[in-house]
């Protein structure tokens, strides 16, 4: 019975080393990015949302008070081309350009 405990210990050590090596390999092969937007998320402090300079699709929807589907339709139709940047399969949207776009759509 003493040998099974020793085998379990060494088995766990082998698994830990394999996980550590996998993490190192993955981290080494991740692409380097020169710059990340300074506020890519929405932080909520109480009831007030602090929208950063760049927004995700869902953050843009919340910022304008629209649904996610509305923003997706605007992006796919090209309506927000001046405010958005395609990153892979996702978009990031300039908050300032989105505000200017929204103001241009508002008639008083």
C-alpha cells in the first residue's frame, strides 16, 4: 500500500510539470501586441458606468441604449464604419466617434 501512495505522488508531479510546460509553450507562442486600448471594458461603480475610449459591441449598445442586435445590424450594414474597427471576428468601437455618429443622427 505504501507504493500506491508514492505512485500517486509521482503521478501528480508529472501532471503538474506537464501543465506548467504547456502553459509556458502557449505563453511563448502568443502574439505580441504593441498597444492595448486603455479602457476596453466597462467598470461599474455603484450605478454609474465608466465607458472608456473603446467599446465592445455590447458596451456600445449599452452606451447608446440600444440592443446588441441593433448594434450588430448597424455594424454589418456599414453604418458604423467610421466608428468601428474589426478585430478578428469582433469589433471595437471608438466611443468618441460613436458619440459623434449618434449626434449626427439626432435632430432637434
